[in-house]
C-alpha cells in the first residue's frame, strides 16, 4: 500500500501545453462559454468530449454517479436521457435535481453544472430514443438496467429478442424512456494551472439573468 500511495503521488498532472483563460473576456450567459469550450475540446480531438458525469441522489440523500452522453444544450439547459426504471430514473423521480461534471483532461478544464431537472415532452423523448443505435435501443427496450444478472447468456438472448422486436417495429419506443433537462442554477468553469493557480469562474442564476464571479482555487 505504501508503494501504491507513492505511485499515486508520482503520477504527472497538467502535462502539455494548457490553454489560456481570461475570465474577464467571457459572455454573460454560461451556455455560450460552455459551447465555446466544448467546441474547443472537439477541435483538440479529445475523445468523447460530450461525456459527462451525472450525479443524483435518492430519497434519503445518498448520492450516486455515472457517465452519460450530453444529448443537447440550449438556453433551457443541458439534456441527457434515462429509463424511468433505472437507478438514475428512480432517483430523479424522488429528487429531480442533478449535478453534471465535464472533464477535458488534456486541456485541464472542468465544467460543473447544478440545477433542477425537468422531464421533456413525450415526443422529444421518443425522438431521442429513435436516434439511438440499434444495439442501444434493444438494450434500453428491456428496461432491466442495474438489475441482477445471473447468466450472460440470458442477457444475450433477451437483447437478441429485443432487437428482433425493433426489426418488426422500428418506431417502437418504451414509454419509460425520458429526455431530461438540467436547468442550471450554477455553472462553474475551471481552468487548471501547472502551479495550481487554477482559475475558477462561477455563474449563478438570479431570476432571468446570470451573475458571475471568481472563486479561490
């Protein structure tokens, strides 16, 4: 264990050339800055720049987190999808609030989003489901995510049967599939620095506008 602790301490962080970030020269709306950072991550060819950690809590306040894909963002908020019977679906039903974390490691950049979560209309959720790949739709159609699995062969057979259902009915959509929107109350932009003099810019919603200010590293 001592060797492992030392190994962890010796691992390099914030390697390579890091981008500049001037918090003075930033837009009034965090969506605009997020979009610019996301496009920058795409141009830098960072793998899966739309991946994010989605953190929720159950009725008792116990947290859980998992990595999902950002489906869309606009002035209403950040969107992701979930099956109502999944752990995250049940937790969002009990406590419709979430935190999102994006981390673009080569750029030493993080974005943290927090806010209430609202369910999108059924037609928007259905459109999201139909846009998924065949395998993803077949698996989601089962609605068995996070339930105990005793035999992988049973899973494979169930997914094959679900794929056959979709082949017969390509427009099939489970009613439990839901597109969620996080309506941000706060958005933090974090730019790492090799000397740990990190820059943190926090946007807070005040009514229909945003206030922004710096945080200590």
